[in-house]
C-alpha cells in the first residue's frame, strides 16, 4: 500500500513532545519546520509526525555537545551525573503508559515485551548507569613506585570520559538500544548526540522530551536528532568533533561506519548482525528445546540480532523436532501487537516484509520446504505481518542458514554429534549469541565453551541485563555494550608518573 492510500489516524502523544529535536538543552523544530510521517506497521496508518532533522540540525547538535564537554564540569562531577540519570529513569517510569503506547504505535512492539526488554528493563538499567557514575572504582589506580630508566617515580592510571559520543541506533528495540548507549555514555561523563532510526523516531523523541523537561541535564549534554534520512548518521562518523561512534545495526552499515570513522581515527563501537545457533544435544529434552526455540524466533517477529535463528538437532530426531517446532509456531501466529497475548507482531515496514519474503522465496529455490508458515499472515489484510516460519530440508551452506533475515524464520539443521554441532555453530560469519540444551550440565558447558560467540544461554539460561556485557565475535561487532565493559567503552586511559 503506498502512502497516498493510507488513512491518517493521528495518535495522541499526551504530554510528550514528539515532533521536536533536542539541541543544546532546548526542544526545537527541525530547520524550516520539516517533519516526516510516522507509520504504524500493524495498520499502515500515519499516526503522527516526527521532526525531520538535516545536516544543519546535526551540526548544531555536534557544536552543543562539543561545548558541553569541553566547557563544563559535566565530565568531572560524578555525583551529579548519577543524579541526572536517576531523574531520567524516574521520568520514564512516571510516563510509562504514554511511552509504551507510542512504542507499539510506531514500532509494532508487542505489549507483552514492554514489561521486559522492550521498555521496563532498559529503563531500570539506568539505575546501573547511575551506580557506575558514582561508584566506579577504577577512575584512579595507584601502581606504586618503580625506577624506570633510573628515575624513581610514582605511577597512576587515570580513566576519564572519552568525549563526544555519536550514537546511531536501529528500530527493533529502540528504548533498549537508545538507553544502552545514552546511559553508560552519560555515566562516564561523555556528551551525546543520538541519531535514531527513521522507523522509530518517537522513542528517541520521548527520551529527549523527558530529559529536557524532567532532568537537570545541562544544555548540550544530550542532543537528539530525528530524521527521515538514513544517511544522516554518517555525519556523526565523519565529523572530527566526535570522539566515539557507537553504532548498532547491520554488518554492512557497520563496515561503512568504520570506514568513515577511520578518516579521523575515531573510536568505534559496533554491535552488528547475528545468525545464532541453538544446539540441541542428543540427551536433551527435545520438546522443551524445540518450544523455546520456536518462541524465541517468533518474538517481536524475529526482529532481534541475538535471536537464535538456526536450530541444530540430532539427525535421528530431525523429523520429531520439525513436528514439535511447527506445533508451537502454529500457536503463535502474527497478531495485533496491542493484544497482551501476542508475541509475534508485524515487521517494521513494507520494505522489511518484502526482504523477509525474498528470503522465503530463496529458501524454496535452495530446495527447502516450510513445515509451517511461509509468508504473509492470512489473518491480516493490512499491516506488515509474516507468520512464524520453520524452514526444513536445508543444511548450513544454504544462504537462509547463513544470512541475517530479521524476520520470524527458523532454519532446522541436522547434526551428527557434539563435534558436528559445534562445527555448524561456528561455520558462520557471525558470532553474536547462541544456546545449548543438554540433560548434562557439564556436557552443555563443554559444548558452549567451544562456540565462538559473545553471549550464550545454557539450558534456557538468560544472560540479558544492564549489568551484563553484550557484543559479538567476528562480523557481529567490536566492543561490548552494557555491563562494566560497556561503560568502559566510553572512557579514555591516561598514565601519569611523578618523580619522587
């Protein structure tokens, strides 16, 4: 459906300003008053507008962030930073209902997810950021005395804020990713320019509105520039006023960001794609494993980089696994994201739906079959819905088993023992996450340690949390987000010695 055919059902934003930018402490219109439509992926309706920032707006935001870092005490006042982060957390909590509603309206996030990783969990994660601002114990490390090159000296290692951070975020879990960058960066004493994805601008606009109106953040410390222009983030990667680029998105775009940042030797953090494997060993409870794998890949229509999208099962139980997964998926059809029972809502856009359908066609071309699903949901005549799909009959060499689809698509692959399962898991350009299921904990640990990924769940264990570092090996990225390690991504290290 093209733009002209969509109805124009406006969504009330309540007290939140969703059509402004945050620049130098002020909520302002984009240059020339430009706006762009925000479209509900479940209905294809225009639900409102966001400010359409351009190069001049981004330049103003960068100037404000640079001045706030260079010209204020923000980077040195640890207690004040903790105070501001707690204010931001409390403002998000007090406006939960409005923020939750806009998250579903613009991004199709199922209501069930908002009580966890889509909203509540990342907001509470600001408490961890505030604790790091106040309680980090490595700002100054005393290395004692030594006599290098004959000069008696006392040595210290100092850690301090890295500077101005350019944060570029995607649309799939906007609150989680926005806050996983903004929280630690501000806690470390950096200033931030946030450029969110055009598909979910309101999540960032709400953050900007609450920061401006309900916190003591000094002008320029946090700047938010929404835009319909996907390429505007490149300005952050190429501008010499930026000290760190923090990017989450596709591996292809991450490579482009890295190339651009190289011009000024700008530090980069990259959290990129994944094609994670769920390994089921021959002593596992197959029904429990199959059900969990089906639910995980169906959640939020499979739009999660760390979701396990390859299910690797013993060859002798392949058909049984297919039946179990298909039965679970059949009970999880794509549905209205405002319904509390829905876990698989729409994909974010018509473009993304077409991309997923292209991969489903490719699966058939490669010789695969669909044990369930396989295309658009017949239950919806509007919205970008794809039913959870299980692809069978392919091995790990198939493109649908190697490339990130970002839809509710699971590929079932057979293995011939633990060594073969590990080989299949590691036979991927990615290394973001994974899972192992076994009736023997020691055996599961042994397999998990051999899989080269940044995160791993064992027998249903959940690693996700504000205090847990997240990131990947290989093409899945560089660095870690969240946890102590994620906080330290925004620090510089200085060595100092005084002659004694």
